[in-house]
């Protein structure tokens, strides 16, 4: 018991504040409620302003959860900026009460998960992402800002809904839209500095690629749908290589889908293959894509610039099943949000071509998954190497073996990336960071995890995984001279952990101590 109290005392930190009385209890960063000790209450002038009860944090958590469960609707959070606020965004930024923002997540609500255009209801995405910044990466919640850019919606159901909370007109596009985003980026960095991380989330394909390419070398920014998804998918592939016993460049990848996620994953796969030593052109030849019009091949009409980069020399084909039979891929990756796209025949064919077929059904929510874990394992007789974007229950095979499907969730990636980038002040986030992140995640997968069918570390360990990612980013940043926080810390892990949010309360008791009696001797004089 004494040892436990000593350990607790060692973790205590002291905070100084000039505030007293109600100013303490009304400040969410200072108020500990009934966890204030009697001595703290007396010194801070709040004794009598609180009930005569002293609670532990465990009891407070219970009270908060009970109050939370009573809530009938979501708590209002985030900053809404509309197309009609152009020219005044810097003023809106001043409405946010926090002055030390380190990370912003922004959406325009046009492509929310696999649900489409949700307009202003898309605010839940930045709020949720930043909650994971804190829960999984330890980024301080008061340093996070969720933003919704409302430019209208093309969702007719919302436009006709009297309860819809957003602007009631079609989406504004073109130069006016671009001017809004440009002003927003400048307003964020004018107020919070060039080191402020800005994450783009759930923008439609055309805007996502365009804005990423436009701003990646101007600001500290990334797109999680493109780069985060790529990193977690490649992490799963790298882990799978320990099962297939070969190199990434030995594989042929077939994508169902050719949007943001597919392009991001493909680009990172190419980087990883180049790192193995093969030329970029050779790496690209190992990647095939199928979109809504069929196999992406050279000469096919209406290909975007992004799709042209992965167009192969091959006859046009319309269906995924035919492409699988013809290409005979070793890895099948679904990112088109077409539920059930991996049919029974396709999965069986993959098992015929490959001893250990890699099948990633990465679309979410669950209803959009290309296949289930049970289908993959059953139709491949347990030989399939499976990962998904949505959670699936464990699957028990006829031989009694239980497999635990790996969930390739982006939360393995963006919290750790954010923590590392914010900690050392990286100005521009390169794709190298996401390949490094994938490698770190894959290394955290043990042989036992692989035997159980897991391609990712357990979610319970995600904050420690985030720390390892952040430490590697910090180490590389100082080696590459891309960090802007100086002096360079000696112990990088201790430095990263010192920047993380802690739920432990700080002590407001004055740090009291004494001097030797001789030093405090009162000097006298005879008058």
C-alpha cells in the first residue's frame, strides 16, 4: 500500500494559477470538481463552493458516464464555416475559445464513409477523428479543432428535410469553392501557426486529390482517406508477407475500386516495392484496378489523370470475376464500398490460384464490405489471409481453429502520425512518413497474432503503437532536418510521452519546503 502511494506521489505534478474562487470552478482546464483536496479548496478559495465530499477519479468517471448515458442527443461541438463566410473566416476562427490549437480535422461532408453526401451532418467525422487523436494518440483534446466547411449539399433528401441543419442549396463548386478553402487554410495558420496540422477528411475524390496535391508542400497537411488508408493497408500487406514468405514485389495486386483509397494504397505499395529494389515502372505493372466501368486499361475512354497512371496494356474487361480469372492476382483489395463484390466464385478462384490468397475487404461500414471474414475463411478452407475495414467476429473453422479477423482501421495510423508531427513540428508531411508508419505497425504484429489470423496489433495496444510511430517520426525528422522544435531532445520517447495528454489531475497545493535554520536566522541590530 505504501509503495502504491509512493508511486502515485511520484506521478504528481504541480500547477500554478492566479485564479481563485469561481474562476477556478468555471475553468474546465482547472476544475477537478469534488476531487479537490481540502487543502486545495482552502488555498484556492473554493471551500464552500463545492459539496463537502471528496471523490476519486474512478467515482467521477462513473458519474460522468451516467450523465452521458442520459443525453438524448449529441453534444454541440466543432466550428461551422460556410460559403457565405468568405472574407470573414479569420473572424470566425477567433470564436473558438482555445488559443493553442495543434491539430485541425476538416471536412466538407461530400463523401462521408460509404454513406455519400451528408452535408453539415458530416461534422461528426472531424469530431470523431479528433476524439481518436486523443484516445489513441494522446494528442491533447484542448489542442484539437473540428471544422465543417458547409458549401451546400447535393443530397435532395436533406434539402427537403425541415430538420436539416446545413445550407439549403446545391453544392458550390469551382473558383468560389477553392477560394473558401484557400482562405480557410490561411486563417488557420495565421492564428495557430504554420506548424498547425490540418487533416482533410471525407472530401469527394476530385477535390481530395486536387487539394492534397495543392497544399501538401505549402502547409502541414495530409488526407487520411488517401494516405492514412494507404498506410494501414500496406501495414497489413507487410504483415501478410511473413505468412506468404516472399517479398511485396513478388505479388500481383488487384483493386476493386479506383478512388481515393485505391490510389493512395497503390502509390504506397509502389514506394514499398521501390524500397525492395525494383524500378517504379515495374512496380506499377504489378497493380491492376477495376472501377465501375471495368478494368482500367490504356486507351479506355474517360480516364482521370489518377487512373491513367495505373492503366495497363490489356484488353478491356467489364466484370471483376472475369478479371480475377484472367489476371490471377495474389492479393485482392476492395475499396469501392460495393457490398458483396467479392462473390463466392471470386473467393474460390483466389484460393485456386494461391496457396495463401490475400483478401482485404476494406470498405466500411460493414454493410459495404466486399465479403465477410466467415466467407473468406470458409471458401478458402482457412487459407485466406483476411483483413477488413469494419469489425468482424472471430470465425471458428471446422477443424476447431478460431481465427480473429484483422481490422485495417485508420486509427492505427493517423493518431500516431499526428502525435509525432505535432511533437517535433514537422512542416510538411511526406509519403515517407506513411510508409514508415506502415512498417512500424507491421513490426508490432507477433507470430502468435499471425497464427490467430491477426494482421494488426490488438486494439488494446493502440496507444503504445501510436507512441512507437511518433517516436520513429521524431527520430527521422531530426535526422532529415525537417523538425522545427529545438533543442533536439536526447530521449525521443520520453519527449513524445511528455507531450501526451494525461487524465491524471495536477496538484494545486503550493510546493512547500524549508531552508536550513541558519539560513533563515533573522538578522537583528541594536539601535
